[in-house]
C-alpha cells in the first residue's frame, strides 16, 4: 500500500480535507484514529504520506515514542519528508515539532472550505512527490498563466517587486494584501541573491554585503522568479542554483518568533525585509525544495480573500523536501 495517504485523526474536517488531498494527488486514503494503529500500519505496509493530528505536545510525544519503539526514528520506512502534522496552533507555538527528527511538514488546521484547501494541498503533495522538473504551474490550477523572470543583476530586485505589485493590482488584490505579497517576493529574492551563495566549505559569500550592493547574476549565481495566479491562489517561486539551504536553517527562517511590532508591514513601500517567518504568520504557505549543492526552490502561495483579516487568517502550510 505504498501509494496510500494515512490519516491519523477522528476529526471530520481533517477527514474531508484528507479525502480531497488524496483525490487530487492520486493516492488511496486510509484513516485510523489511534497512533498505535498508524505505526503498525506503516511498519507493515509503508505509506506515501502520513497526516497526523496534533492535539497537544503529549499526543505528539506518544506518536514519537511509538515510532521509535516499532519503526525507528531514522528508519527507511518513515521519511520525515512524508510526515504532515495537522495543528490548530501556529508553528511558533509548536516548537517541540521542530526539535524532532520526525518533523517534515506543517499544516495549520484553519481549512475554511476543506475541499478548496484540500485541492491546494493535493496539488502541493503531488508536486512534492514528483522528482522530475516541476515549476510553479504544478502548484496552481491547470491553465494558470505564468510569468518568468530571469534576474541578470541584483538591482533588478526592485523591478521584480514592482512588477509583482502591478500584477496583483491587475488581478484585483487589495492594496494591503498586495504589499504583503510584494514584500514576500522581496524577501525570497534577497535570500536567493545574498544568502544562498556559498563557497566550497559551505560558508556564505555575500551575507555581509549590504542588500543594496550590485551583483551580476550569471552562471551559478543565476536567480529565476516565477509568478502566477489561478483565480484562487497567487504563487511565487524563486530558484537559486546553490542548494545550500539545510533543514535547520530553513526551520529557523520560517519559525522565528517575533515581537508584535515586527508583524507591522510597511504599507507605503515594498522592500520591508519582513522575514520569512512573518510572511508565514501573515498568511503565506511555503513549499521549500532543496537539492544539496544543486538548487533550492522556494514557493510561497497566498489565497485571494475578500478582506485583510481573512487573508492573514487563511489556511496555510509549510511543506519541505530537503535532500542532502
């Protein structure tokens, strides 16, 4: 049953969500309610993905202990990239997850419409499992128009951010939500230009340079951005050719806790440097795929909403595929 999505939850919304995910991703759904049932099923059959409801830290520890006892935390039978934790609290309130070798993916259980959210996550899961060449289009509904930008210089970052704002304006996104997304684009591009490049020993090359510095982006330093909207989700992918993002650094970037003032987004300009953790807290979903020493692709997805309150409280997730 390797092509199985195993749901460990007795929550009806989780079941509706997982049913749609399985349908869209082409997996068979198997649902159980007890962690022991789940672990025994995985040990006997193997699965493509596990959706595990986390009601509390103690519930997680029970699952972790069972995995260690019956499968092994570092067993080939259970890849953390295949484990998806369904949580009611934000990631910065579940830091115990990040400290576990089992952590791979996080889903905030504010589904809204479980069918809509399930379709979005189903496309994401299907893309995560496909090791071939993908791209932003695989995360969006079929037929979504994509724009591709190849940055030749670090100074083109501002042009890319402004182009994103115009794109969102044409798609009738509200000003406040457009600026959150534009700032996310700015952050992704800055990370690809200044943080991704490393030397042969893995040390960052440009992290001490001011972000206003001019750098040529050719050869291995090339950076590509893709932008698309399918009527429900806007997606942005930024790809670098270094593959230097490891799991520990990725989790630090996305889960960092900020004081309340750090969540105030500048509404007069992009390039606020708000950080990926704040992008996640303000409604962005992340898919982070990294092949060591080859490339890192970071995709952020936002649903279009009627107002800013719904935007920042929307369904969101963190999906990782970190290959060493």
